[in-house]
């Protein structure tokens, strides 16, 4: 189980890495596709653009889907790093449907009414780090 399932887009990898570093510094555990240990075939799909033309019926697609979905279900909270693509937004909907607390971090390029699913939206990784460190329940007095 992880504190946060972190979703985003390969095109936004630098921001995702910054968010992961902030959560690490706050003492939070994470699961994220950029750090996930996939099978060799799954790793090829998880690379930038690797799944764009993938056969949805392939074993590799199935394995990555199952691994990520299992990690999403096992997380305590969901975090979307913006801007993000369609798959990450689908993951946000799954997390919300599971009753999981949902958060977002990063610039909002345009207002979306369904962003109301997020319990809180952070401007940047620093604001997220400060909040995460202050809300840790496993710290003395937390």
C-alpha cells in the first residue's frame, strides 16, 4: 500500500519527478508509472509513446493495466499531476468512484467542472510537500 497513487502524462515527466521528490521529502510513499517495476514487455509500453499503438488485447497491455489498477486500489490517496492526458483523468475517475481522497497539483489550463472531484488542488510541488508533511498521521502528534 502507498500513501499516494500519482498519475500524469509522460509529456509532463519533469513535473511528475518534482512531485515525487516532494512527496519523498515529506515522508509519503508513492506508486507512479514512472517508477513502477513492469515486466520487460510492460516497460516498453510504459515508455513515452510506447502504448500509443499497442494492441489492447496483448498480454503486456493486460499486465500493465492490472498492475496499475491493483496499485490504484491499494493506495490511500490519488494525486493527478497537471497537465495530464486522458488515461490519467480516467484513473482520477476510478479513484473518485472508489471513494478515495483525490488531489491535483500543477497549473489548471482551463476550468473543468468535474475537477470538483479533487479535495484540494495545489499550485506546485512545494505547496503539496508542505501540506503532505503537515498531515502525516504516522508522525508524533499527527
